[in-house]
C-alpha cells in the first residue's frame, strides 16, 4: 500500500456539516480515508472547505472521480458527462465561436486538461450508454 510506505501526499477534502452529529462531510478522498483507517492512523491530512453549495460539492466529487485511475471506462465517460452537464446548468450552453458566454465542451476539456475531441467522444459515449445499456459490456471505449 503506497500510503503505508510513503505517507499521504494528497489530502482528503471535507466541508462543514452543520446541524448533523458529524461536524464534516467527506467530499473527496474516500479511498485515502479508508486506507488511513485500515492503517489505523489517528490523523489524516485534510482540507476543510466552507460555504460550498450542492453544485460545488458535486463538481468537486466529479472532478476527483474523473482523475482517479481506477474508474472503468463507463464510469469515466458518465462522470465527464455529468460534470459537463452540471457546468452547463450553472453557466448556460455556449454557442459556437470564441468569447461567447456559456459553457462548452472546450471549457470541460480545459477544466480536465484533456483535448476537446476526447471530451466530445466521451460525452457522446455517455449518451449512447443511456440509450444502449448493453454497451457497458464492451471492454473499452474504443
């Protein structure tokens, strides 16, 4: 286990959870937290963010999940599509052309550090999976 050998490099992300018995809510880093518990660590590195609305929490969760290497291709394309749709619901849909307001596939690609054609393909695959669930049985997105 990497954390056992090298420690925790990336903190978990929590947000205030007022009104509940637990003072915080986990936003990102569930696997890191589980590993720390497995190793019986008393403490874990964490960043506490405050005043996040539900959209911001979902955005952080989706971006964290997309960056994880353990996602299978169906989870990856679904997460990218969800992030893209979330951003479009916040900013509106961009019309073609530079400088137009709203959120575009290029904006999603920039946010994820990927090319626009890759993001476009993955969004289309996510939509195809909704129409044809049997596609999930394919070994890869190719």
